[in-house]
C-alpha cells in the first residue's frame, strides 16, 4: 500500500475539494527525534489530525490558532504520547471569541471556522518543570475527552476567556500543579465529567479570580490533590478573593484522601472583590449533593458564602471537622450522614474528630442530619455567634462533648431532635449546652442527658 506524506495528502484534499485529514508522518513518534516542527505543520493544516502509535517529543508549545487553521481536532486513539520537554503547554488553543454563550454575541467566524476544537485519546507527559498539558483561551465549545496528563505542572489550564467547555473521561494524575485550573478566566458553562483527578500537588479542580459561572463537576473521582510541601489547597478549591465564582454544582463524586495540613475536600472562599461601596460581596449559589467525602482535615470548608445547599452526602474521616462554616448565610444542610464507621477509623484515622462548626453565620437551616461518633470537640454541632438558625429532625449520637452547643446564638429554633450518648461506663455530657444568646426556642426534643 502506497504511503503519502502530509503535503501530498493536503494537495490531494485541496485538489478534490475534500476536508483535510492529516496523519503524523511515519518518521516521527520514535521518542528520539524532535517532532515539534512536524507536529506544528500538521496542526497548521487544520482538519482532523490523527496521530499513530508512538512517543512524540515536543520542545515548545504547539499553537492551535483557530482563526488561521479553521476547524481542528487532535486524535490519538489512546496510543499517541506527547513528551513535553519545554516550558508551557504541549498544546495551546487560541481563538478570538470575546462574547458570551448568547448566539447574538458570536462573531461570524466563530461558527464558520473556530467552534468545537477537540482533543481526544492522547497522553501528555511533562518532561520540564514548567510543562503543562493543554491550555485554552478565547475558545468556544472546547471539548477534551479521553486525555491523560501526568508528570506535568497543570493538566488543563483555562485562561483569559472561554465559553462552553467540556472535559470528560480524562486522567489528570500526579502533576506538580493543578489538575483543572480556572486561572483568572472569564468562563461560563463548563462541565467536568467522569474523570479521575488525583495526586496533583496544587489542587484538583481550582478556580482563582476571574468570573466563572455554571461550573458542573459530576461523577468524578477526585483525591489526594495536595502535598505537605505545597501551600494548603483542596481537591476542589473555589477562591473568589480576586474575582467571582458562582453557580457551582458538585454531584455524585468521590472526593477524598488529602491528609496534608490545611487541606480540604471542598473549599469555597466566597468573599470577592467589592462592588461599589459594598465590601461584603459573598458568592455562592452552590450545590454539593450525593458525594462521598472522607479522609481529610476538613471535608467541606465554606468561608463567606451566601447560598449553598449540602444534601445527600456521606461524610467520614474529617480529622479536624466534617463541615466548617464561617461568615456565611443562607445555607441549607440536610439529609447527610456524618458517621464513624469502625472499619474506616483505625490507625491514624482513629484520631479523626469530625463534627460540624458554624462561626459568625446567620440564616441557616439544618434538617434531618444523622451524626454519630464525634470526638474531642466541645460538641458534635457547634454554633457560635449565630443568628436565625433552624435546626430540626436531627439525630446526634455518641459524641464526646455535648450533642449541640449554642454559644451567643439568637433568634433560633431547635425542634424534634434526638440527642443521646449510649456508650456505657462514661459520664455523658449534656445533650444541649447553651451559653449566652437570647430569643431561642427549644421544643419537642428527646434529650437523653438534658440541657445545660
């Protein structure tokens, strides 16, 4: 069978009016030759670029200039490896989209030449301290599927502005930076689905600054995204300090294993840039549902968040806290289990404390919580300097301290709760402890050890 070079294929495609499909030449991919120039030429030709089995050495970034190339897809069928030996991303997609997802804001060239750039079935290995996997800016409908990035810095790096990003079925593993990094990016509508994001030292999914909306993380395994040598981060870190992120859903994931100091499974810092004279901007609009969260210093850490729902999750192995909520409002926590299941509490995990803490919060509803086996805290549920809490239908069992502590809490309601310490041969703490506060109502609770 006759083999054709890239240039011959392009000539034939142009001659017969066909869309070009380029295949990396037979000579590259031997893990010896520098393939940068050849791969860049293949990408510049546009169309569907398919890479055969092999290890392709790159010494500088392959730039995919969508306005010049037209539609582009990069395909490796799971057998193409790219070894990035230079600084920066192995592949950088650059578009010209400056609008929103509203069809009226799209310039004609976006759907005529640039929409839906795709990367599928390739592996990227970092061989430089500042090597990244894939970076994208000003793209529309970027779709990344079945991609593996490891030993690099950042796995997928989203910068400046993008719209409608899908990341699916990817493995972002053992990188020195962040798995998926929303880096001061203006990005609405992005989905991270069915991916393994683990052992990335700078965090699993991280947003910093920018303006991110409609971020959906679903059915992923996200774990161990921190090291003791790196600054504290989280498996999922939303940091609005220099920008804003809101409208976030984290659903159906296993999020776990972050034993480093200061680590969290989910950390949302909602205090963003002041708007006008308002210095109390709090971002949120957050849903955390149906996840398994375990084995970390703090399972969920909310700071300055307004508007969050936490429901249907199982919590375990919070070395300091299962849920830590400070300076927040309009939070609904319901129908979660916070359990001390014996097989998981052996060795180091035996010292895990767990527990729920609310500091300086208002307008909070806690409903249908099942809490069992909180250790070494003044109470299983601690509410301090709170206003307008509604706690109902909760079961709190076998806590070292009180089941519930209200300290300087006002205008709050505790009803229909069952609180007991059933462990033999120990002097139990009061079921409820109240210090200070006013205008609170406790009614129809079953308290095995009374109130103090």
